[in-house]
């Protein structure tokens, strides 16, 4: 599955995506964090089959 949002984030990894009181976050930071969250949510299951999280 290919998502335009993820593709664009990968193209702009070093650019600032979010500025918050805690600091600035690049698209690479967001990609890395979202991958970690996805891994935790999936808990070694390939597909949640539309289960609620």
C-alpha cells in the first residue's frame, strides 16, 4: 500500500514538519515515531483486521 503523505514525508525527511513548545520535529522524526507506534499497536500481528485500537 502506498500513501502520498508518507512518500512526501520521505522526500522531505530533513525538513521541519512541526514546531511545538518542546521543539521542532522533522518529517524523519514523524516517520520514525509513527513506525514505532504502528509496531506497538500491531503487537507482532500483520493485520488488525479492522479491530479498534
